[in-house]
């Protein structure tokens, strides 16, 4: 009997279209002998749909056609399992059963622990990092604070809320001057290089901050790494076991890898797989081993599981390695970093699903609630500590 995999993608995020690309790629490569693939598309206005038409990239040229012909659904739990239930009509019925959910989502409101929390609440098994790991992997400020506390190498930075900037710009500029120009300005919780820009002076800094606060209320400013080489490493596993991919050297036409480089270059609509890269990265054996060591340390420290991609900044002149950020659900699931090592995309997806099923079974052995009901003998407020006065 096939395992029924509900692939969830889309959502109210600026990385909506990138999620579609990654999900359709993955669904086309899943083992359809072993798995029954059930696409679950969440529109930008948070309506859920399922249909075989969602397996075809051309369907997304006109979302109104999806809304017209696909089935509008909700994901529910019943005594018999987990189901997609029709969300319209007089007689709502179960359309498809789901054994395990596979979120392939990117960015705010989805990848950041939001969808993971919903799946946790339902109790359904799902692929990838849990709520905490997903949240930590999305917030560039919190992740830096944790990595700094663990004495991991990160670039010098400062951060602030948009309200603080609007109230006292000069204080923000003073903190940035301490870093020294040029700096890179980022929305704290976005990915895919959206809202990110480099500033060489205060005029450009003002423009960069104004752009970043369009997307987020928390802003990060980092000192630009000189003689930059961008290196990526994917990690597959959990806190007990970790496997690392081949390292890539990413080639961008700008000062940093832009949204244009990642998704709208020559390989249009092919996701991160279309980005210009050198495989394997041109690194010394010593540097390569250090990147692998740091990758496993970050993966464990930030409570990650399933598959992630960790991005690094290396100063070629000093050979200094800086951890940039983890991507808990990377574009194209970073399959292109595994294939040169002999792990085909089909096998990578199978490993991710298998790992999640094992983690779910292990979790089932832990106590999550008590069978007893302490309220069965409830008698007003008597016996409750800290009585109301």
C-alpha cells in the first residue's frame, strides 16, 4: 500500500511563487510507486486547494482557473486518520486521506514555524524541522544571538525595529558607523534575498532601510565581508545523525546573490537549481572540513531536522569563515548539492520522508499528556494553589 504524502506549498508569503517551483519540482521526482502524491496548494488569500492539475507548472499562470477547477479543502483529523475535506457545498466529504504532510514552503507566515505549528496541533506526522527549529531558522536576529552565545563565527551586525528607526534615526546611524561601511541591510525574517541591499554611505543606508521596512518590522545590518566567496552546504538528518552534501560555490553577478540571480536568471522558473555555481567549491581541504563541522554544529544547535541548507561567507584574503544563515526549507530542497554525491533527488526525498516517520514514531513514545483528569473532582477554587482573594 502506498504512503499518502500531502505536499503543502504556497501561502501568504512574498516567496509564494518560489514555493510553487520547489514543490512542483519535488512532486515530479517523488517515487510514485512508493508514494501517492497529493498536492495541497495554499493561495495568497489562504484558501486550500487540491487537484492533479496542481502537478503542472502551467496551471499557475492563472490562479483563477485553479480556484474554479481545483477542489477547495481543509485539512482535518478524524478518528480514522487525517483527511482533506471539501470546504464547499451542502454535504462536505473527505476527498483524500493523508498519512504524512510534506511542507515545501518558503518565507514568513509559512516556513517560520507557522505551518509546522498547525500540523503539530492536528497531530499529523510531517517532514522537516519542528516549530522551534523552523522559527529560529527564519529570524536572522535570534539565530545570530544563539550562534554568538555558542561562540560560532558570524559577521559583526546591529539590529533594530522599524519603530526605533523612525523615532531615533541618528542612534541607528551611529551603531552602523561602528560597523563601518559598506554594510548589507536585511529584513530579519525574509529569505530569497528579498528586501536586501548593500549600502556604502548614509544616503544609501537610508534608502536600504526604507526598502527593508516595507517587508519586516525588524531589520538587520551587517558589515560586508571583503573578498567574498559564498559557500552553501546542505545537511540531512536529526540531532542523532547528520549527513552533509557536496559544498557549492555560488556565483552571483551582484555584490551578493540576489533574487534575480537565484530565480530569474537563465534557468527561469527552475528555482535554486538554475543558479550559477561551482561544484565542488574551490576550497582547501582544511576549510572544507571546517565548513562541514560548523554545519553539523549549527544544525544541532538550532534544533533543525529533515533537510536544510546552511550558507557561509568566506573572506578569500584571510580565509575567515562566517556563518550567514540556515534555510530550513531551501529552494529546490537543495537537491543539486546531493546529486553529485550519488544521492538522486528521488532518494533524497525518500530519505526525508523516512526520517520524519522514524522521528514521529520516536515522539509517540514520549509522554505528551496525562490520561487522568484532575478536574474530575473539581470543587470551586478549593484546593487550587494561589487562591483568588
